[in-house]
C-alpha cells in the first residue's frame, strides 16, 4: 500500500473494490464544487472536503461518527455524501463547551487562551444553521456532550472522523474509545495530527492505536490529516 500526499480516490480502490465511476455523476460533481466553494477559508481544506465526500460516496457507510464538529466544516462534506446516497447516518459529537475544549491543556498555553474565549453557544448555532441551510438535519444525530460520555450511544462505526480534544490525554482517550468501534475494513480519519500544545505534538500518542489496528491510506495537508483503514 502506498500513501498519497494529495487526495486521489483511486488510492481507496487498488483492488477495484469500489466503482470509481460513481464519482463522475454530474449531480455529485456539482455538489462537490458547491461544498468546496462554501468551505473556502474554513478549517476544512479542499483536499479534506473532497476526501470526506468521496470516501462516503464510494464506501457507502451505514454509520459515520465525527468527534469535534465545531461549526461543521467537516460535517458538511460527510453528511452531504450520506444525503446524496440517501443511505447511512452520521452521529456528530461535540461538547461545545469551553471547559471541555481546554480540559488537559496547560493554563497559559495559546490554545487554552483561544478555546477559553470562544462563544461556544454561537459556534453551536453556526453548526445548527449549516445543517439547516444544507438540508442535512435528517442525516445527523447530534450529541452535544463530551466524547467519553457519547461513546456508549454510538453503534459500530463504518467511517470515523476524530477531530476533538487537543490534549495528549483527550486525543488518546478518543482513539482508545472509538477506534475499537470501527468495523474491519472501515475507515478512520485523524485531523489536526500535527497540532502542538506548549511546543509538543500532543496527538502523537493518539496515533499509536491507529498504527496498531489500521493501515495508512492517505496523508494530506502536510501530514496533518491522515486516513486509515481498519484491519
Ligand atoms: C479542532 S475543533 C474541530 C474542527 C472541526 N472538525 C472543523 O473542521 O471545523 C475541535 C472541537 O472538539 C471539541 N471538543 C474538544 N474536546 C472535546 C470533548 N472531550 N468532547 C467533545 N468535543 C470536544 C471542541 O468543542 C471543538 O469544537
């Protein structure tokens, strides 16, 4: 298996497992263009938006889970893929809480200062508005609580996106709790893999469970976004 520095959907289908012609549907191409334009200057890069939409369309997951939705930049392409397919459901988890966002971070770190000062009710409001505007409310089950509390409420996962807590303990807990729920052959995306807190790369420990149970498929955004497949 080779990894790819840019998103090319054919890296998913080296054994002709998926029908790549599904990505040529003009309705899908038009949807993808609208999503990419909408996400310009968001936290979801064009490469990641295409990956999220195309992995969903090709692999037709019954259950998607996202930890860390914020305003929903990455929720949009994933949920739009499910809506396009008229198949599958997304469980979207975010505490939308300043206290949870800074849990485990050192008090004087720049991340702590930034996450402490956010109006999380307004952030959640933007997320809800995005689901409404894109008519995606029906494909999303929103769990506004800490990821450790939500884990018992989600079934087996076909596609997981981890983009939650930035602390070493929080990120590791997310991968330890949620990766075992991903089905064999399912996919898991880790975002902000290179985040640093107090000059330390805090998601490195969270990567260990990925490498123990998955193979790496794609590496985007300079290594900040990693796609894995569960063995
Ligand atoms: C980097 S942001 C997610 C960005 C989002 N995926 C996007 O592309 O716009 C991290 C999110 O994780 C959430 N978060 C942090 N710790 C959490 C926890 N323990 N449980 C649930 N959500 C948490 C924060 O509220 C924040 O919205």
